[in-house]
């Protein structure tokens, strides 16, 4: 999944992430919005494509979001402020902080160099909202159903980072935006903490409860290979190899 360099590899974009052999990096607080709109059955959500020239996740399709700014404070209020700001900056859509519904939290494993404590929120798109990319951080956008996004990822048309992939799997289980929002409001968010296990020159990323038997292709998208030794001068960066998910929610 992870590569030693950013930008475009021989098979498409690479994440720019690295295994960390030094002191553990403190995760940076960040937030993202899973923007929903009812377009019949099923609902649609907004994905944006990060600029391929960006060092981290360049070219990948993600939910609009980014790091919390120092002036936005701490805790839930800061996460909401960052989510609202990033959605407006990256996609041109304005929502209110109080309208955000907590959905998930992902904390990058300690063995990775770039780490985030990412808080994901759900929000309904305002009536008539027209998403538009800023042309700097994000260069393209798509309204899509979760299943269509997964299918596009499986065909190699859109690169999906691991948290995006797994959440799309979960979101595909819901038939409407209102059903999803109702579910999120009635459940507490438990932090998702993927783990990295190293074996020789290969490291693998697992979700809690995953085992070696859950590797692709039988359970595609669950365990993903990354190089455990990386170099800034690598001329053959490797990418996430997601594969086609087999069921929603995992």
C-alpha cells in the first residue's frame, strides 16, 4: 500500500508514506467530512482527488479534509472547525459545525512515519450545493454511490487509500442518507487503530481482528503490503494494492 515517494509511480499515484524506524511520531489532529446527498436509492457522497503533485496521498481520492490549524483550538470543537473549513476550501461547500454528525475515527499505526488522528463526520449537502475543487489541493471531484466508488477502485480507475476504502465498504450497507445519519447518531465512535506487522522486507497493515488468513485475494482490501525499508531516492515506488472488497462493513 505505501510507497517511498510521492507523485506518480509506474502504475499510478503512490501514497508517499514510509515505515518509521525511529522514535514514534505523534499523530496530528485532523478532520474530514463525508458529504451526503439523497439522489434516490442509494444516496451519493462526495469524493475529491488530491493533487498528484502533493507529497502525501497525491492523486488519491478521499473525503474532503485536513489537519487542524493551531488557531482552531482543541477537542471536538477544533475537529468540527477544521472539517467545516477544509470542506469549504477543497470543495466549495459550506456546512455548519453543529450539523456535523460524528461517524468514525482512524489513528495511523505507530510504525508509520506520517501519522494522523483523523475524525470523520457525516453531513448532508445543502440544497442546491455545487461542489467545486480548489485546483490546488484537490483537482477533481465526483458525486458517487459507495458501491460505484468501490467498483471504480477495483477497476483501477480511482486510487483509494485504506481508510477511504474501508469506510466506503461500511457506507455501502446503508440504503439512504437518513438511515446512515440515524445509525451514526445512535452509536458511539470507537477509534479504529490499524496495526502494522513486519516480516523480513515486507510489512502488512491489518485492521483489529484481521489475521494472516484474511489477506487478499480471498479477503481483498483487508491486509495490504508495504515495503518495510524505504529510501527517498527509490526509483520504483510501490503503491497500495487494494483489490475488490467482498462485503460491506467487514
